[in-house]
C-alpha cells in the first residue's frame, strides 16, 4: 500500500462478543497492517446466529455503546445489542462511519467448517457484507471443545496474509479461513466444504413439552480436499463462499400452471 493510496476501511466484528480476545487480536493486526479500522461486535455472545439481522429494540432504537478495548487505543469500538449479521448490515449503511471496504469476522473460538457454516454467526456476518458491497473474510481458530491454549495471533496473522489476495478479487467476494490451534504459521490450502461439521448436535432428551440437545465430536470421515480434512492435516483451508445464489436455473420453466378444475 503506497502512502498516497487511501487505506481500506475495515470493520472488525464477530459472534463471540465485544470482549473476545480473538476480536481484539484481529483488530490490532488489521490496524498494524495499515487499515482504517473500526470495531463493532455483539454486546453478548451470538454464536449460531447465522446471517440473522435481529437486534434488541427499545422504542424502535437499537442500543449501541462506545467501548475502549485493551491495546487498541485510538480504534473506535462499539458494543451492539444485535446479531453480527445485523452489525454487518448497518455498517454498510454507515452506522459506524464510512461503509467498510472489507469486513473481517473473527477470530472465532472454534472451527467453522463444512456445510454447517450455514448456522455460523461468524460466517453470517461475512456473507452479509458480501451481499452489501464489501469484500469479507471469516476467520476461525480450531480450538476444539476443551482447550486452554489459544493461538489468536497465529490466526490473525493468517488472516492478514490473505488481504492482498482478497483485494485482488471483486467486491462481493467472501472467504472462509480456518486455522489450526498450533504455535506456527500454517500453509494455506484451497478447500471445498465438507458435508458435515467438526461437531454434531444430538437430541439428548425429548420430553412432553421440551427437548434437550448436546454436542459431541463427529466420527465421520472427511472428504479429500475438504476444509475439515485439510484442517485436520495441519493446513489453513480457505473456502470461497457465496452470499447469494445467482446461478441460472437449468432447463425451462413450465409456460404456465395448469388451472385446477373446480370440484
């Protein structure tokens, strides 16, 4: 980036909430990379919110609180009482200053791989950004269910390593990056989506007026070249995801619907 070039405006968001160390680390790396950074994240954890644009209203107004984040002096930060998809959407409407050129969502605690990324608030924020005129990257750290070591810096560095690549692609491009929780920078690998996620949801109990769910590690075997398989092999899989399906329908639609005979 030359001194004469305008620094891209970057929104940092997540679904783990404004207090997440992964969010703070990613924002710091983006600032040090030379981006014009603003942070806006849910006031509370919003995992599993997908691209939901729900928010808590008070007489038609959404509560937004200015925050000071550790190690991020001079970076504007906001806690929003809404889902990450909602935050991404209102950012495109200049709710936090100029609309972002790039949305970075993460670093999420736990991998987001396979078709279950449909339910991820981390990925949902990135997809919403892509549908609203920005480039976006969702980044997640494969921490597993139980761990006490988090390589947030490695994941954030991996995200920054994709910035030039992302900017070479057209507006609307959305990438999903997963990073092994290891103390060394991994190699990137282009990946497809696995047909399942890293954990599975199980119906543990069904009562007369309730159900209870639990989660467990999956025991399925991932397809070769999928994000699940590559992550397990120690690579950082990168998957292109699409905010909208704009592919044409195959074949011709019927010319008209047959009128139902009145009985």
